[in-house]
């Protein structure tokens, strides 16, 4: 699974870790996150993230 980086603050969403602070289970692909999911660090919209290849 590909990680995604927030273009605003640099937070990296790693699907292997999920987002436990927001009840996102490990193994959840970025594409499976709700459209209204926000960066847990800066609050940026999901569309502000880009694949980290």
C-alpha cells in the first residue's frame, strides 16, 4: 500500500498504521478513507494529499 503525504504540513498517512486517533483501523487504504477525512495534524482536506512514491 502506498503512503500519502499532506502537501500542507508534511504528515504522512501510512495505511499500515491507519489513523488511530480518528478510529481509522490499520490496513485502511487511503482511497477507502471518507471524503470528509482531514489531516490529523493540520486539518487539511483529503484532496491536499498526494501519493508518496
